[in-house]
C-alpha cells in the first residue's frame, strides 16, 4: 500500500519558509509518520533523525536546501508521531534498517540519497552496506555511520537489554504516563539534549509531546531507552564500511557528540581510516551536536554542494563515459 500524504501543514517559525505535507504510511503494527517537502518528481532524499529526536530535527535545514528536491523525513517507530513497536518488542538497529526498507518500498524509490543525524547515521550506514545499489549519496551529520562495541561488552549489553525488556513488560500495567506542563516538558527535553536551543526544543516538541487533560505527555516509547541488544564489533563495522558504494560525507561538529563520547581502543582512527580508504569526504564545522537544527545556515551550502557534485544524473553520465572509453 502506498503511503497517504495528507494534512498540509504550515509552520509558524521564521525559519520554516516552506510548507511540509504530512507523511503517513501503514505498517503491520500501526503507522509511520513524517514530513515531506518538494515536488513528487524531485530528486529523492530520505532524512533520518537521531535517537530520541524526531523528523522535526530537519525543519530548519530543509528550507535551505534545493527546492526542486523531494525530501521525506520520517519519525522512526517509537519516536515523534509514529506508532510504538508492539508490546514485547525490542528497539535495535536491524529493525530501524527494516523500517527504512519499508518506507522506500512504499515510496517506490529505486535509488535515493540520505541525510542522517546521529543514530540515524548509524541506520544509514548499515542500510547503505546492505543495499548499496539503492543509495547514491550519504550525508552523516555528527556521526561516523557505525558505532562499534567492544566484544567483551556485546553480550553484557544483550543480557542487560533482555532483562530490562522483561522487567518493563512485567510492570506495564503499573506504568502511568507522566503529565508535564509545556515548560517542564521543554526543560526535560533540554536537560537530555543540552545542545538544543530554545527554538530547536520548541520545534522538536511539536512531535515529541501530545496534549492531554492537565498538560502534555511525551509521545516517544520509553523502551527506546533500554539497552540495545544488537551491537556490532569493530571488525563487523569495518567490513560493512567496505560494502558501502555511495559517496559519503561526514560532517563533524567541533563541539559535537564525539567531543565527549569517545570510541574505545582507538575506534575513531580505525573507523576514519576505513572511510578514508572509501574516499569519504570529512568536514569539520564550528557548532554542536544539533548544528543542523540550531544553525542550519552553517551546513546547508556544504550539504547542497556535496549532493549536487554527486547528483544521480552526473554519476550516470560519468559511468557511461567510463564505459565508452573502455570500448
């Protein structure tokens, strides 16, 4: 079934100068939601948000990108306005990759570009390794595309994740949604994401909370906070990088995630070395983890130039010329 594009929305923020239509797609456990910009025949670009965020994270960036491109930004299951996974189910990267595959199948996209942030970048990396024929370009915003875990920690994480899920399931009937005032919800969101500006927090809250009697409750599924039971070793991550065929740009914020979050055992150097062998483009910019949302003007032209330099038409033309020169 093709997704329905309904409920044209006009955002009031000064930075949102383009209308976005609401993306709705049926899945076996409910629906996936998101936003769409641009003409239906425009260059297809899928936008993947970070952990505990939602597709609103692209609300200030997309208006600064080419208006003749087709952007689809999704809320991952358990985030934003998308349905939560069924009771008893886990949240992990393979399932997020499957979510992306469902979306592009419904959109009938055979080949597309990806702009991704944080956790969304890890999903983009794995998807690009599994389906290299479908991805023509990848932009990774403050993420390396893969997040290796030490072998000694992988099975500890699995055990903890399973135990946490079972404990959560056993207490479901006792669990009640906590109701906040809007300002308290905003305070909580900013406490968990110190890099968010006031305006950015308001943008994310459009899809991160819903109004109930007495205030607001968060829309995200608490289970996204449980330990991920599916981790990848450094060896697995390096192998997956070797499978990626699309041109990749890694855009790292100098005060971003990896200033405080350090990969173990020289992981950054190993990941970057592997990407360098793939001729990845690495760009350092001033800013924080949510630079694309807080200060989109500082990255918009960089992203546009990179994607335009690797447009599908140009790539196909170069491929044809290479084939002709071999004849």
